[in-house]
């Protein structure tokens, strides 16, 4: 069962990189909703607590990676917004 957790972690993690790359390359975040990413950041924080409580490494790494990518994108949002 843990195999599925690791595959999900890798696939969810890969979802963020195209948006991060695109935002960085274009120096533009005009098509990004701040509130959507802010809510997602909160969800990752709660998910990370949940993953640590369950002591499930795939969840911990997945939520930590998602939180990292979300924070980076929010930083870019404030840096590049018009």
C-alpha cells in the first residue's frame, strides 16, 4: 500500500513545477489566484500536522513539498504581481 502513497506523492509534487517554472520564466503571476494558493497553503499546514501524527513518511514529504512549492509561488506572487 505504501507504494501507492509514494507514487501519489511524486505525481502531486510534479504538478507544481510547470506553474513555478512558467511564473519564474515570465516574471508574471497575473493568471494566479492569491486566495486559492493561500487556502492551499493552509491545507498543507494542516495536512502536514496530520501526516506527522500518523507517522506516514509519504504524507509528510508530500505535504512538505506542496507547502514549499505553495510558499515559493506566493513569494513570486508578491514579487511579480502587476
